[in-house]
C-alpha cells in the first residue's frame, strides 16, 4: 500500500514538472555579422522579464520565456541604435524565430559611458539629439551603460526606471572623445512639499512684521527677510526627507562633510516663485527647486 501511494506521488510530481516545462517557450535570433555581441532584453509593460548576453556562439542566441507577448530590445556596444521588435509572441512549448538582426556601427567615433544610481534592472537610458531620440540602451547589473560610434554634438541624456523620477541632463560630446555621465534616479515616494509630476520641491515661509520698525520700508524689508529665512528652513527640512534609495534619504547623505556641502550648494539655487502680503501685515514667500535636470537635486547627489 505504501509503495502504491509513493508511486502515485512520484507520478503526480513528474506530471507537474512536465506541465510546467510545457508552458515555457523561447525566442531565438542571429546577428549579422555573426561575430557581433549584444545584450538581448525581453520586456513586458516596461519591465525587463529576461536578459542574456548574446553573440558568443556564432552570432546566435536563445532566450527562454513564458508564453506571452514581448518587446525584444537588442543593444550592442558598437552601435548607437538599438534594435526594437514589438509584439513578439511566444507560445507555450514553441520557439519564435526572429529575423536576422543587423548590428550597424555608429557613424562617429566618440563614446558616452556612465552609471545609473542606484543600479536598477529596468533602467533605460535614451540619448536625445536635435529633439529626436538617437539611441537607447538598457543598463547592466551594475547600472552601467555605454554608447559607441557617436558623432560629436550636444545631446540630452534621459535615464528612467519604473517608480522613479526621470533624470535629464545635457551633455556635450567632443569628436573622438570618451565622455562620462552619471544619472541618479530618485524613487517616487509621497513627501510633503514634493511635486513629482512637475519635478519640483517647494517650501513656504511666513514672516511677521517687527514691532519696533523705524519706518514702513524698514518694516517690510525685515518682514521679507523673516519670511525668506523661514522658507529656507522649511525647504531644508523638506529636502532632507526625500528618498535617495531604499535605505537612504538626503538627510543621510548630508551626514558626511562632502555630502552636506553638495546639498547646501543645491539649496542656494532656489527660485522665489511667489511672494504676497497677508492681511495682518505678514509676508508669505514660496521657494522652489528642481528635482532633476542640470540644476536638480539628482545632479548634486551624483557628484
């Protein structure tokens, strides 16, 4: 009796394994030229489902995948332009053959390389030139990316990942030079005073008029200074609460001397976006700072 039960359990287990294996399919492809190498990504809803370093076996690759519809992205270090294949259907137990993938070298000789902080699996880096996307790449496990064969010019580097604020910064690439550019992706976490949609951090300050003012002009100037000082304090408190990654905030970064100096430099770049006098003579001031971009918080964390 025990032998029969054991045999039944083994057969059930084998059936489950076989059923699970039958649900898996794959995509296969070949590079032209056959000595080209590249990273191949399978993407669903903006997330990387699977990835492989391909091309070391005669220019061919195979990527096992569950049944479904994918975007296949092929990124080669010798080519500025990735290959993107949308709506690639993978069926259970079957292999989807991709058309030959032509890896074309870039037209220039400059190189742009860098890192995304923190290194996120679904990070993507786009290179914008003259208002159009000229190249794109996924990062490796350490958050590194590289574009080769670039012509000289002014570009915009856009780094993005699901659940994080997009980072954008201009970069000038000289002819035949190697340029480095680091991007910081801030996690989107609800924080008072932070408008992630607009990419801004704001703080309000209120100043009360002094009781011993000499004249109206002096009273107003002193009230303005008090409002500005209050807004600056509130701006610092807000910035300190912004998450840098899963375990650190800007306040954590400021614990080091260099980190504190960088963030203090960032805070000095505020813009007064609103000033108004309240009915009781007090003055209200609203300050604003960018979260990303050339003068954004992400730049000061990346340094």
